[in-house]
């Protein structure tokens, strides 16, 4: 075996604890940041997120320069953040506890005029309803698990299917639709036959084929199709199924004041933190080395967090400042004036890494005259305009395609080539294949699928 020592030189990027925390916080949404800070405040006794504003209480300003002396380094620069209690009470504080779909069903079962053992079976079956609202267990499994008869099992399933929302407790899509049709009191065998045999044709709007199979008029087939499409394929839609709803909290507002646009950062989006002054006294006066080391560690962690939140805020502001400069016409006149803009363009102009810009806009929202928008939606690629040589945003092209389709004659819908020709006449240099691609991206069917009789 050959044992030898070799000297090599190589470059490595080692992220410090501060860098890792800064990157982590930068890519968090405002909602995630609030949750993270709340957790840190609970775990770190040094952090204080509540500051009294009473005139009878003296508020002591913390001198960070003095504080940092105890850490034997002085390379920090940051601000003290105080909680401002003079703010409007959020309506979210009064939102009642969410009621799940299963809880809603259980309440209805308890109100049924049935014997207790029937209600007990129904409650068991409800526990096996999935997030879609479908029954995720077979009749055989219910019978074997509860040791009950097939007759009782069928009876209890029917009882559940009679509850609200319509279609609940079905075993599959077809049964779900038929339960809803039955509750509407429609006793036409043709509509049941379409559900059983021609759902795929219905999805493709092939009413002429359906009409031929059922030996009915095309318009009648279309009427059946409209009824079926009005039903809910997921009965659980609109109910809480266990997944928390995350509220959108804009990180900033772009407002026009005296013909100038300003970026107003949402101070409530980034929680305001301070450091409890009593821990400074512990470091000064405590003789127990372990206690002092513990407090120093927690102070160090708190300062890292406060500095990282400030860095997050300043980075988002710089990115928004550049976006406002490039997209001023969009904020002034609306969607039609959105210009092509890429992460690379912003990162190079700010001398930032592209990944930093990407993290800064991830899941971030801003409030504008056009409503609350996702920052990422302002970044679009562009296609060349044949008439002027300028670039036009893909979003503008998609909006133009959607507008043409919305206004088309539904009996003779526009083909992709026809849309392509119209857009070319308007100065948008775009191919038929690109029209088809964008049409599919915005969820619009082909001309054959859009045809109405």
C-alpha cells in the first residue's frame, strides 16, 4: 500500500451561519417569515416582539455597540425594531375555527332520524371519505371490518349520499355526477347514458357524435352537456379538508403620489423585533460562566435574525426599485404595457447574483393600482415585433389570444392559424405553433373543442 502526503490547493465556498440564515429568510414569503419569527421568539428568551407604548412606562433604548462588546467583535450594524401597537386590528383575528368537511358531515349524521347503530356505521364510513369527497373504501371492507350485513352497508352509504354537499360519498366520478343529477330531479335516461358511456366525448365537445349515438338533436346533446358540466366533480370543493389556507401578505405597496411612484414597504410583513434589555445586565453581573455563555449564544442568534430581516427588506426594496424603473408604463396604464423583463436583466443591473433576485421575488406580492399581484408575474420573456422591432411581452400576447377567443363566433371558432394571422396583422411576429402553445398554457381548448351548435 502506498501511503503518501499530497498538497493540493482548491477553492470552496463555505457559507457561514449568518449567510445561511440570510438566504433562508430572503426566500420566505411574508406569511412564512411571520411563522418563523413567532417560533424564534418562543424559543429565544432574548428576543422581544412586544414593546409597551404606555406613557407611564419608561422604554429603555438598547445600545447595541455596548451590547456587542461582550461578544468580542464589533462588525455588526443594525437597527432596533419596535412593535408599534398603534395599528388597525386585523379582521383575521376574528375568523372562527375552520370546520372541516368531515365535521360538517358528522353534524348532519347526528341530526338524522335514524337509530344509533345506523348513525355509528355512517360515522365510520365518513372517516373513509378522501379529500375529493369520494368514499375510499369498498363495501366488502366495511362489511368485514364492522361485521354487518350488505343490506345495512348499502343503506348507510345511501344515507351519506343524501347529505350535503351533493355527490358526497360516491365511489367514482360517474357515481358522483349521477347522484347530483338525481338530486336535481332529472329523470332523462339520455343524460345518465352520457355520464356512463360518453364522458370522454363530452370533454372534447363532440356533441355531434354523442347526438348520433343517442339518436337525438345536436342542440339537445349540447343541453345535456351543459347540465353535466355545471356539476361538481369534487364534492369537497369549497370545504376545509385539512390543508391550511395561507393568506397573501404583500411585502410592499407601489403608490402614485403627486405624479411620482413610491415603494412603501409593508412594515407589518417583516415582524419588528427588539432585544430584552435585562439580558445585558445578566452578562454584566452574572458570575455563573455557563449562564453568561448561554445568554451570549442567544444574543448572537437574535442579532443574526434582526440583521437578516433587515437585509431581506433592503434586498426586496432594491429589486422593486429596479422593476418600477423598467415597468413604469405597466403601473401607469395596466397589463397591455407590461414589457419583457428577465431575472438576468435585473440581477446584472443591480450587480446581484441571479439566484438572489430569484429568492427575493419567490412567493412575494405587491399591492398596486392593478390589485395585489405576484412579483414573479412581472417577469416575462419577449417576442420580436415585426413592425417596430420592439419586444412585446408573452403575457400581452396571451391576453390578445384570450381576447380574440372570447369575442369569436362560437359556431365558427377561430383556428390557431387564423389567430396567428390576426396577431401578425397587429404587428406581433408569432407562429401558429406558438399560438397553440400559449393557448394551451392559458387552458383554452382547440377550435374543435370550443365549437358550439
